[in-house]
C-alpha cells in the first residue's frame, strides 16, 4: 500500500518562534507526527522560522511573493497559496489537502481537483458575550501589536487581498466552515452540533491538540524556585484578556488574605501594555511572579515547578498547554464551555469555573487550597488522560480520518 501524501497549508511553519505560540507548535508537531507514521507530508507556507531540520518525510515549500509577519491566514495569502499548490497536487500525487492550524475560507473547498479537503476546526470567540466580549474585542486589537507586526500598505500589497476577496465572493467560499470540506477535525466537542447542522455532508472527528509525552513529564526537575510554602498555581501561554489572565490575577489576589502562603506563576509573552497593567496590579503581592523569557526547552520544567495549572481562557478549543500540564502531572482549573474545560470534565482531572467570573474563580482557588486530598485524586488521573493528547495518538486519529474520507469518496 502506497503511503498517504498529505499537503498541509499553513500561514507559518516554525519549531519555536514565540510569536506564534500554540498555533506554531501545533503545525510543527502535527507534521512531525504524521511523518513518523510514514505519511509523505508536503508543507506549503507563507512564513518559516526553523532552528531544526524537519523529518525526512517532510518537504517544505515557501510561496513566492509571500507577505511577511502576520498572525493568521488572510485572503491574499490564501489565493497565492491556492495558485501555487495546484501544480503540486499533480506533480506530487497528493491524496489529502489539510488546512492548518484552524478553519476558515479556502478555495480548495470548492476546487479540489479530485482530492480530499480537510480542515481543523475551532469554536469562534464570543465577541458579543455580555460578560467578557469587550475584553475579547480589546484583546483582538492588541494581538498584532504584541507580535510587533505592521501591515504594509500600498497598491502592490493591497492587490492580492482585493483580488482574493472578489474571487472568494464569486465562488462562494467566504464561510468560516466552508461548504465542500470533506472532513473537519474539530478541537472542542461543543463544536460538533454546529458542524452537524451546517455541514451534514462532512465527516466529523474530534482531534484535540497534542503534547510531546517525552518532553513533558513529572520527572523533569523544577525550573522556578519556591519562595512560599503553599500551593503553586501556574498559567502558561499568551498573557492576554482572551486567555483570562486578568481574571486569574484578580481572583488570586482575592484569596491571599486567607491563603497568603500560595503562589501564582504567570509564564508567557504578551502585549507590553497588558503586561505592565498586570504587573502594577500584582506589584504589592510578592506571591505573583511573571516570567516572559522561558524558552521552549525550559518550559517542561516550568510545569513541574507548580502544583495546579490554570486554564481560564474565555472560550476556545483544546489548547496545547492542557496536554502539557496533564503530561506533567498537574490537575487543572479550567473554564466551562471551552475545549479545555470539556477535556478536564471528560477525564475528571480538575475543576471547572464560569469564564470571566472572578468571584467563582477565587472560590475555586480557595477550595483547592483547602482540599489537598481531592487535588491529589484528580492529579492521579492526569498521566492516563495525557495519552489521549499524545502526538502519536493525534497522528493516528488524523490518518484514520483521512482514510475514512478516501473510502467515502473512492473516485478521488
């Protein structure tokens, strides 16, 4: 049986550029895991930032005249990518076209040239939510500033986006979950009902983001020294409103009168304005510390420096940090309605709170501080749960999904 040939479409291909966080890691690790399983992977990207050589089964292409330094797919880059990839479909005898790291409009949903088209799918951020929608909107405007990106203007730079918008409108491919997609790999179970209603003809498979089970382990020596004797809470990822960092800091402060022995470690980069604002709030409390320079190599040891992981995102899918925390043996405080919260509930590895609710989060932090036996019980389930997030497991799920789609469409 000939090996599967999968064309991965992604806006960035990186093994560690911190500006792209979890999204960058997802694409890199997904392609590496597929390649280890014998899949021939062809990656087409607008940007690349690599320190290590990809697996020998991976062939990398960078599209010509690509825009530089942007934070997600845009119409202009997708149109360039579409035109660049058409010859590759035939020259490399591609079986599957997979849009990563998340869903969105793509002309291959309409023009598949006899191939299978797949998308990874995430739930939408709730910008109209009355509790935290304003935080999401503000956070969205700061996201580009955080990475230090400036969008160039001018006729040449505007040509591709204008042309793409007209082309996409003409072929009717402006949907968030485009019609014609053969299979969606969704990363939050709550998204399934939406996809079933919108795209009943598509195959649906739940495939969360993964974790390196060797790199992340409870056996890693701690990186960050303890300064207090209580429980250590940890947040890892983009320091931003959408990740709930403000709510976490304020909730933790509210518990210190009763539990001054606890600590909160915030690991990650963020917009300087946001970081400065949080540091001012936390300044009177030595129990709260920020670390913005932890490398990918050091990150596993940051997890083992803590006792409980806090994943208090305002919504979203199952992030990479959840698998990393579980593989490190940490129980999790997560928000209801998010992909991470669903996974925590499925595996009974933590505690759930309403997103954006400071009082409820503070109550949970206090409860955790006063019920160590329950925390230990949930921590004891984490390593078994982490196996469902290993990259080998993810690769197997993707390959099974690709095969299912090929069987359903045997003429392709």
